[in-house]
C-alpha cells in the first residue's frame, strides 16, 4: 500500500523511472527494498555488491520478506562488475544503502558513469542521535532521506555546525507504516466525533489496535544489537535477565532474535555474541530465532531492546515495548531517541512483563507522522526533472587526499578480501598500521571530552523535550 504524496505520476508519462538500490549488509537490504516498495509506478531493482558484510542468501530472503521486492529483481555482483552493470542499466535514480565508507566508494563509481543518475542516500533505522560521520559520508548525495521530524531538525542542526549542507526529505520508516496509517484513521475518527479539537490533534490516550489479526501473543522478544551495549559485562547482564524472564514464567517463550547465524556477517561486528553469553543448559522456553522481525513479533506480547529499530516495528504493530535504560540513556547507547516516549524501563520490568505503549504526544515527532507528510519521492521526481533538464549539477566525491594509494586503501577497506587488486593489497598492508596509530592519537586528543561518536558533547540531538520529566522511574 503506497503512501499519500507518492503518486509516482511526475515521470510516469515518459516511462516508469528505473530506480536501483545498491546495498550490502542485511539491514540496508531490508530498508532499501522496503523503501522502494512504498513507491508505485517505478521499476525497482536491488544490486547487492559483494563485501565482507554482504547478506547471505538466507539473510537476503529474510530481509526481503514483506518488502514487495521479488528475488528476481535482485542482482548479486562483484564491485569490479558494478560500473558496467550500472552503465548498461542507466538508472534514473540510485539509492545508496550501506555504511558510510561503502556509500563513498559507490559514489566514486557513480561519478564515472556517462549517464549520471540522481543519488539518494539514507540510514536503515532510527538516526537519533544524528552522527557526524553519517552526514559527512553522504554529503555528496543529491538527497538524504530521513524518517522523522526530529531527524530533520537534528541533521539540519548538525549540518549547520559542521558546514555540511545536504537537502533532506521525509519518508515514513518502512517498519512504521502500518501504525502511521492507523494513527491517521484514528485521528479522522476522533476528529469526526469531537469537532472541538483542532485539525491534526490526537486526543486518544491509548495505542490503536493492531491492523491485522495476530496469532496468540505470549512471547517476550529480545532484539539483539551488535553495537550496544558494548561492554561484555552489560551484555552478560542482559543474557541473565532473559534467563530470569524465562524461569519466571515457563508458559511464555523468551525469544532471542538474532540477525545473523554463526558464520554470517551483519552491518556491525558483534564482539560478544549472546549465543556465547547464554548458558549451554537453559530453559526450554528460552529460544533463539533467526526469522524476520515481523515473524518474531507476530506472537510477541512484548519486545525488549536497548535501542533497536525493532522498537518502531513493534509499536507499529501495537506490540508494547521496553527500551532498556538499565545502563543509562546516552549517545553511546543510541537510546536518547526514547526520551519522552514512556518506553524506557529496567531489567526487573522485563522479568515482570511490564511492557508499555508510547506516549501519543511522542509519536508524531518520532517516526509516526501522518503518511501524507512523507514527500521524499516527490523530491526525487523533482530532482530527476532537474537532472534531465541539465539544471542539477553533479555533486562529485573528491579524490582521496593521499592520491592513488589512499584511494586504493579506501576501496580495500570496504571490499576486504573481495578486493583482489594488487594496489588494494598493498594499501591495506601499509594503511592498517597507519590508521591504527591515527586512531590512537585521535582517542588521546578527545579523551578530555570532545570528538568521538560516543561523547555526549558531539550529540546535536539532545534538544529540549517537553516530555522528558515524564519518563524517569
């Protein structure tokens, strides 16, 4: 079901636009396929470029479930063949869906194409706090897709502070669409019954009922994350909490939802996997799942996570959530987005099953705005028209400051063993020790309170929140 504001009509008179998403890791596969699946009247395709993070065939199948992107519209390819493939396809729009260095590498490849497409970039989930690197790596895109009004403000403020201006446009996070439609329907019903409230006012103080019939919901689902918390002891505490939850009620399942099977890769490196932290002998009702999040949530009575976008997916389905604040609320935990949501809670609440729905006032600013406000595709159509008219200058990725060797290092650092060039091998051999030293020096400079992604002073999203006082328990 398409969103209002996405008619797709602007270019369809001269033929459906050819839109290619270029991705590697599973989270970017899921996001880009879902995003393009929301746009009617286009010819979408997904190009999976081989890197050490590229989704396996099983991960690809799981990521594409429910996106509307058929497997026939997916091509797996090596980087060396990507330029020729894109040159032959001549897409009107390319959606760059990968980590920052991957976006930069593919941007350089697009710069060499004779027929230059409009370049769109974005992030696969909640992008609060707004990260400097997220913006820097995507600064040469024609458009940056964001998913909430709060993200719009955060990236505008970040760009102002660091001198990087990238046009943004609002989309509905693919995993939030069902709730956005329900909110719009509920709002219409409420306003019809109560004309005394101004247009757009949401007066219901309860979550809408799920839009589809769900199976019996008894599971507690834990959405694991590779990056947070990073401390092994804290991850072990989460594993122990899941054990306690399973033992507290043998009649409910506790499902540890993992993104990758042993031997598979995902977007971020997981140093202390939960499979290693959970005891070998555990209750029968404590299970591990590699299915899609949608499948896991279909039988969920509650979702627990630190800061996974799965929380948005759960809210969209009417599943209550606990966003763990047992280790604090900070930029390094990526959970400042939940300030004011009413979803923050501790480990004891997980064991007791005291899950909660978000405050309605938090929703519109954070991923659940009315679908009609998601006008990103209209912006893309306008950019395509400008590019065809010769009125949209190309934003080219500049050459690496260290010359050809530095360029080769950038390429090899993204492609890893998939880069079989002599220059890439040499650049990695020289570059890894150098970058390790630079990283150590950078840590030394910033240890006093500024510069790293984990430092709260670089978080430009800690804006005043009128609901802040309501969430501490």
